[in-house]
C-alpha cells in the first residue's frame, strides 16, 4: 500500500482543515486520517496522492468517499444515556408549555443516524404518554456517506440488544430479505429531515428554530476559534430558552460568555440570544400520515416492499429467465446491499454469486459465464464504476441482461 510522505500528509491535514474546519492536532486522529487516505489511493488504483486528488476533483462519488475518509463516525444507540434521561424529565415537566407547537430537535453531526433515531424513540415514548405532544427531527452531517446510511435507516439486527427494552414497541424487525436488519417505526421516520452540511455554516432552513440541539462528540475535533463560531451558529438557531447538549467530554469553559447557563451535565440553556437576523418563524408542515397508535410491523411492510421493489427486477424480466439456469451475479461494494439482494433473489429460487468490485465480477463472469442469467450492478463502486464495467463487458460482446442499482 502507498505511504504518504510527510509533505503529502500535511496536504491532507490542510484539506481537512479547509473543507471541514477541523484541526489535526491529535496524533491518534492524524494516523487514522492518513491511513484512510492511503487506503482510498490503493482502492482506487491511483499511483500517488496527486492522481487521487485529481480523481476526487472529477468524480462526485469519490469526493463523498474522500470526505468520509477525513471524518470519524463512531456512534451508537442512546450514547451517553444521562442526556436522554434529562431530556425526558424536561419534556414531562414542561409539557403544558411545549404542547402548543411541534418540538424541534437537531442532531448536529449525526453520523450514521443512531443518535437521531434514539431521540425519535424517546419522542415516541413521550408521545404515547402525552398524545397531544408532537415533534420534528432534523439530522445533519458533513459526510454524505454517513447521511446516506442514516437515510436508509436499516441497522444490523444484533444492535437491538443495545437499545433499552422500553423502546421496543417502536422497533421494527425486518422480514424476508430484511430479516438481518431492523428499523424504527414510520411515525419516527416520517418526522425526520436529513441534511448534508457543515455545522460551521449551517444553512438548513433559516426560518426553523430548534428547541434542542444535540452536538456531541464532534467539537473535540475543532480548535477553540471554530468552536466559538459553531456555538454562536447554534445559539442563533435555538429558540429562547432552547437547549444545547454537548458531549460529556466537551463541556464549555465559560458558558456565560456565550449567554448560556449549564442545566445538566455538558448541556446548556440559552439565557441570552446573540444579535440574530430576525426571520419570520416557520410553521412546520404537518406530518403526512401520523397514526396515533403504535403501528404493527404489518402496517409498516409497505416501506419494506417499496425498498424491495426498488431493487427487484420486474416480474417480466424474472419470467424471461424461466428457461435459463437461475444464477444472478450481484456486483455491489456495499455488504448490506449485497446481503439484502442475495436474500431477495434466493427467495425467488435463484443461485446468487456476489462480487464487491469489478475485479471480482470479472473473475466470477469468467468462471460461471454459462450459468449467469442476470447481473445486478451497482453504479457507484470505488475502483471502476458500474457504468465503466458495463461498457467493458458489452464491448466484449457479453449481452447478459443487467439491472442497474443506484442510491444517488
Ligand atoms: C464521532 S461522530 C459523532 C456522532 C454522534 N453525534 C454521536 O455522538 O454519537 C462525529 C461526526 O461529526 C461529523 N463532522 C465532522 N466535522 C463536521 C462538520 N464540520 N460539520 C458537520 N459534521 C461534521 C463527522 O462526519 C462524524 O459523523
């Protein structure tokens, strides 16, 4: 694998600072960053950093992966539980004041979504006890790959065990091709908006004011100058008496200088708003369909069917394969998608071959050429894109039908 020279490493730190605003002082983080970029250079088969940066400049997908490589996404369900407990107490205590309009929470730097969905599970619990209570959730992260994962809202089934049992009524375990995954109820999902932005310049609908902002385990990557900017951005986006919740290790030294007062561990209430641009406050759109009773898995199966439909070949295509040996080659760099497709196709009686990139696909195509009746192909793959690979096989006269899959 390629090793970046000290000068090249500096280039990477400089880019991380310029694009994300994060500092590279921590030695541990620096190593991760360099390793991630070295890995991308070798996965994309570029000879050096300069070739790789040219690719990043010319290929949108690689730009996304580059941002992902520059950021750290560790997260989990109900991380730092006291914040959730305090928020629940606050909601219950202030319910009469809160019920007059939807309560709006932002999860800033939400990573792959576990934080916002944990908040959603808590909000649904409160809503069951106070049916007049309503809420909206906004989740933001600079890493498009993490945001796309969060939007997909599918998590490995074994993670359910890390969620307190009191929330299980809003957890939906997948069936059939989704049996290895779970999601949260539609009530929660339909109240969330995801955005892909830098918290230093949060532009998300400026007319929306938040009641609570969770921004945890991200300020540690910033220098104080940028921390100040971010805190001020948040204060301007919070309601009067809104709450800013930071990670346990990110407590502010002099919160009063920002017009904040500590209320719980590393969480603050806005006691004095900064000079802000006065904008008419937005009336939030009603949720399209929000059944008040907890829904059953059955009610939610539409979503699963829709998802499955997006990645399922049409019945006519399947019927046209009836007389051929039933083998499908699935080419996709995401292990989750490969697993879902494998289950789906196997249910239809197909044998499934899996390839994570063009190279593996070529090997399988050579060894199983006579058996493969259909190819299911991801467009966005790291080394060679699905489109390039498809042109290559077509130019060799291979006419096997192809289903294109993309989450763009
Ligand atoms: C360690 S995770 C924290 C996730 C979650 N808040 C938690 O506490 O579990 C840090 C996240 O911050 C995001 N991030 C880093 N710099 C950012 C920026 N300038 N704007 C928005 N998100 C950023 C990263 O992409 C990453 O997903």
